[in-house]
């Protein structure tokens, strides 16, 4: 978990966006440990629109189901 968070912090803003687009957010939200990384992404990603569309929207869809 620490390694993933540290590597995400090291990435440039452009690379962070690419990484977030390719992550399986729906699977990570229900995982016991990976959900912490999703929270870290939401806290550190500087693109609020992508955070809203990709991260929060996916999590809220799972809550509705």
C-alpha cells in the first residue's frame, strides 16, 4: 500500500491521469486494502473533474447496486 501510494505521488500529473483511467476502480473499491489506495487517489489527484467522473462516480454506482 505504501509503495503504491508513493509511486502515485512520484508520477507527473499527466501520468497520474493515465494511471487512473486504467485502474479497475470498481474492483478496488470493494477490496479490503485497495480501497485505501482509491481514497489516496481521490485526495492527491489534481484533476477534480477526473476524480468526480472516474473515481467517485464508479464508487457511487456500486453503492446504488
